[in-house]
C-alpha cells in the first residue's frame, strides 16, 4: 500500500504516511468539545437576532414550521456527511468527498463554495460583534454617543479587523484553546436564550406582553403557507440559520476518533440548535405577535436585530445580558468558523488543488498556519472593501450566502449517494443513510439553490440595488461562484496533477472491499 505524509515546509504530499495525515494534532477533542464548537459556530444568539425577524416577516406565525422544514434537509445531509466521514475522515470534507465521488472539478468547486461562504460570513460576524461591543459599552456608561461609534467607519473598520485578528490568533493556537473559550461562550448563549424565551412565553400567557398571541399547533404546520416562493424564501433563511454544523466534520482529523467523533457531534449539534431555535421562535411570536407596528416581530424596523428591540421589554434590567450574549455569540462563531476554511484550504494545498504553501502546518501548535492567516486576511479585506464601497453591497453579499450554502451542501449530499452506489442496497441501513436521506436532502438543497437564484434576479430580493435590471444579490452570489471557476482554471494551469487525479484519485466504494478501499492510494503523490 502506497502511503504519504505532509511536508510541513510547504511541499505538499510526499511518500511515507497515511494519505489523509496532514500533520494536524491528533486526539485533541472529544464529542462534547466538538458539539460545543459546532454550536458556537452556528452562533444561535447572533443568528436568531438577525435571522428570526426576516423569517417571521416572510411566513408570520408559521416560523416554527419553516424552521423545522429548514432543519430537515440539514439533518438528512448530516447523515450523508456522517457516512462519508466514517469511510474517509478528511479535513477537506466537501472538497475531498466530492472529488473522490465525482471529479476534481466538482470537488474543487465544492471546496470553493465552502471557503467563499465562510470567509464572507467571518466578516459579518466580526461586524456584528463590533456593533454589540459599542452597544454594550453605551449601555454600561449610559452614553448613546459610544453606541453610535459603530457607525463611524474609521472606528468600525479597525475594530472589526482587531476582532478578526484575535479570533485567528486563538484558532491558530489549536483546538484546545478554541474549545476552552467555546465552553464559556456557548454556555452563556444557551442559558440567556432559554431565559429570554421562557420569560416571553410566561408574560404572553399572563397577558402582560406587547401582543399576547396564544401558542397554536398550527404554527408548526407548513401546509398553512400557500405560496411556494414564500416557503422557499423562509427555508432559505432558515438554512442560513442552521449553517455551520459541518465545521464539526472539518475537525475530524484532530478528534479522538476521526471516524465517529465528528459524525456524532454533527447530529447532536443540529438537534440542539433546532430545539433552542423553536423555543425562541415560539417565545417571540407569543410575546410580540407578527404585526408590523411597534414591537411586533414583523416590524421592518426590528428586522436588523430583533433582540435589540425586544430584550429590554422582556428581560427588564437583565437586558444587558442579551447584549453580552449576542456579542459573545458573534465572537464565538468568529473564532470557531475560522476552523472550517483553514482546514479546507489546508486539504486543498495538501492535495495540490491549490499552491502547496497552503499545506504548511505550525510546528508548535500543529494547526494550519498559512491557511488560517489567509482566511483572516481574506475576511478582513472583504469587509473593508465592501464596507467602504457600500453597506448595501456588504449585506447583499451576505444575503447571497444562501446560494453558496445550498450549492456545496447539495453537492456533498449527492456525493454520498454516488460514492456508495455499489453498496446502496446491501442493507436496510445503507438504503436509509447512504441513499434515501442524503438523496432527499441534497435534492432539496439544490432545488433551493435554483429557486433562490431565480428569486434573487428580482432587485427587490435584498437591498433593492440592481445592474441592468438584475438583482444585486444574484450578481454577487453567482459572481462569487464564477470567481471560483476562474481560480480553478488558473490552478489547473499551474498545478495540473490534482486535476489529472494523481493526488486525490476519484474512487468508488464497493461492497467487497469497502473497509479498505479508501486506505489505498492508487498512485504515488510526488
């Protein structure tokens, strides 16, 4: 059996170790730590304050139903990820698995979708953290001028870059440092969000809320929503709200059991998230109703940050805890999200799908060095440029994230079906977890990709800006994917070995040798 190892000086892959041994520190984290980092990456407090309002505006009181509809494809796709990880645990996840199942070209674009989405959202997470930092300082010192500092670009941009740098530094130091920080930040989020939701439900039940609305089972019934475009828009928003659980899989090579730890953690993570999301959604609708006036959850003025509008009325003097929670949630996700693009870049450099310099490992911390720094620099540059050009351009790009998320999740789910095609029907378990679940989840997400692309052609989808009558969200979303195509062709010219299947061969699982097939590299990598 031909084996290979990582050249930590940046030479990529050389002969002598396992094909997926990239030099990362082994056995750093167990199921609990991986779940905590996964929850931290999704950032429930940050995601709810920015995503729950727009979702309610789209579907009204049926928001719990939409959240469940958005959760189901995530869960089905997670099973597909689990099966692929159990056979070939690799930090490249979508990139590696789509390459092995389909082709280097499809795998490269799957990796690009993941990297582009995470780099873009890193900038947004830092920006939200900065907003709530100054809001919190304004509350502490009872000074609105401090809170308004976030609107000053000469204050906002440098502070955002500092947040990105700190998150990158913690991530660079390894999963041990990240895990300990996440234990604290995630615990704060879950405790405060639960307290907020329970308080809202109790007040609504007592009739002391803004618009007491009795909780109804109909809220959980998607059949009450008649317009498919509304359902698609709502699911698209909810998919963004669940996005990030796959970070648990990019840590697979650093977990205590690469084949099982990350897979179990990904499933537990999405279950925790749907529970806290549903509880908060019910609490908000019960307390505020779905009206468009005052503190109504459907009021456009409350959409940007629903918790900023509702925390004080619901939590009273403890409202400051919500500001702390959203701030910690944003930074928590900023730190943990840094893991995903850095590990994917590492894998792409290792297999020479990108310049081999990206495969460099820190000798001290055994983490991706060049890849982590590149992710941070790219996020900082993206935020600075788009914020200086137009704040609308920044938010439109973030809205376009749904396209990229559905794209690479859908590709990875179908990669599971195609990779295991020779053993799909060998058992009931295989039929369910390698065929039906990932097929349904992948098709749903790719349908959502097409539907979102069509809907975003309308300038009203997003900020309202357009070019030649085409919505800016569509232009930015598709534009980011096309940039990936250009970079892929450029890489093909400079580093053709990967695209010839020499560094990461396309393989297929068979029922006869499924347990050993992927441990064998068909060709030496040099």
